[in-house]
C-alpha cells in the first residue's frame, strides 16, 4: 500500500514541514513584493496611465526586485542563470493577470480594486510556477 494513504484509506498529500515553511516564506516575501508592485501600479494609474501600461511598468520594475527577494529569501538561490525562466514565468503571469484585470474591470470595478481582486489567482499561480519551473 502507498505511503500516501493512512490506515483508513484516507489520501494524504506528501507535504512536509519544509514545504509549509517555504510556502509561508513565499507568502511573507510575496506581501513585500506585492506591495512594491502595487505601489508602482498605483503610481502609474494616479499619473494618468492606462491600467495595462501601468501593469506592464509595475511588472518590469518588480521582476528584478522579486528575483532577488524570492530567490534568496524563499528558495535559497542566488543563481543568475535562473533569471530567464523567472522572466518567462512573470511574462505568463502578466498575460493571465491582464486577462483577469480586463474581465474584472468589465464587471464594473475600477482598476485599483480590480487588480486587488486578481491577486489571489496571480499569487497562487506564481508560487506553483516558481517552485516547479524556476527554483526546482
């Protein structure tokens, strides 16, 4: 019988303390990174930029900041060769974020609240892709 099942036949994911600690660090560093990116996004909106342009600027500026904070503080990596995959994940995340942003704005929310509404999806997607594609 697989070790993923308990005596009662209950399925259990093989998640250890290290996985939980890493996810916790990702969330903590993610708060910092998200706040940084959101401030850049909001500054663009308040400066009169369209939401898509403000989002693109926030993503570009945030990528380098996030590469160092996530790499060092979450995944214990200082390997610069991971940067292309990191940027690719952010490009994909940007596209998903932009589609969600347009959808939520179309439902009647302004760009600042719409972007807040998109964060749970984009944060979750980013963690999974970073863990399994960039910092594996």
